[in-house]
């Protein structure tokens, strides 16, 4: 039995979403604005750190219980989703610039962690 989360989800225009398509859209967006000269590994890593910090800021003063319920408030849920999107966008752009396949990198890291932390 397959998990429905494994199926590609349709984008706003009905096309399936996948990492490669999103990376292309990000690259096209940046190219249309002539932003490529600024999308260096250093700048993208810094931007990724800033966006991750903005995500942390949402949770900064919440109790563990409050943080577990953060998606129940529509305004906060929207902020969280936006910051997650920003983090992912910069991570995907960094991977594109460095030639890293993010899914392969994660798969390899999980394999290493399973060997490093056996049951």
C-alpha cells in the first residue's frame, strides 16, 4: 500500500510539484530579475540562515505546548508556512548553485545516521 504523501501534489496550475520543477521556477524567477550575480553560495547560505532565524523567531517565547499548537491559529500558521517556504527556497537555490541533489544528499545522510546510531 502506498502512502498518499508519496504522490506528487499538484501545483496551483495543476502541474505536479517536484524538487527539480521548483528549482527551475526559482532559477527562472531570479534570472528574470537579473539576480544571478547575487546568488553566490555565500549569499545564499547567509539568506538561508536569516530565514531560518525568522522561523525560529515565531517559536521563540512559546512553551512546548504552545509550539505544538502553532498551526491552529490561521495567522501564525500562514507565517510559519511562509518562513518554511523561504527556508526551502534558499536551500534549493543553494543546492542548485553547488550542484547538490538535495534528495540524494538527504538519503545518503539518513543512511549514515542509521549506521552511526543503530537500534
